[in-house]
C-alpha cells in the first residue's frame, strides 16, 4: 500500500488514495485572530444590509 501511494504521488494523479487531509493542509497558514474578526464583521454587515434592503423594498412588489 505504501508503494502505491508513492507511485501515485510521483504520477501526480488526484485519486482519493493519494490525497489525505494531512497532505492537503500541510502548507496551510495559521488562522489569525484579525481574520476571524474580519469574517464576523463581514457577516454582520451583510445581515444589516439585507435587513435594510428588505425594509426599503415595498412588500406589494413581492405579492
């Protein structure tokens, strides 16, 4: 089985056997706290924009 994985890696195939979670996430950068805040604030702004948009659109158009 180990020889098969080595062979798949040298052939650069994208089969399920050759890709594992550890291999895919090996070069990932750590998640910074500022990025978490950015994502949360983006969601909050999107929700507020959606609510304001729903408030401005007359409900008679939707019926």
